[in-house]
C-alpha cells in the first residue's frame, strides 16, 4: 500500500463557480490529481486509464488536506482511496484499456 499527500491550492481555478458561496473541488479534478499522483509514484503505470469504478463520497473544500492510498491488484488494476482528515472523499479502481 502506498500513501501520498495531495495538495490542492485553495485558489485552484476549478473552485471558481463550482459552487458560488460554497466552493467544492469538481470530481474530475480530484480524479485527475489522483491519477497524476499514482503515475508520479509509479512511473511504469503512466499511460491511458479506464475507470471502471469511481465513487465520490464527500466534498473537498478549498485548503482541505488530502491523502491518497493505493495498491496494485493481482489483475494489474490499481485500487485507490482519497481521505481528508479521516473522512472518506472518493474511492475507485483504475485499469488499463
């Protein structure tokens, strides 16, 4: 199991307009950040991904700390989970097409 701390700047442009007065990080940005972190930790994993399973379980507010945990399955797919201060944010599986 690998762990990576993700830093999403509080002024990230994705927060603008998503949602005014109560900004949250869009799920697509969260998924992209997770994929980037996994590929940085395991360069041999870089490339195209399929996302057969993805669940968004909580919102990420500006400045919230994020921790990514992931591990490779026997199939070669990567299972991951994102948490913030012990609260589940998202979980999913990445596989090669």
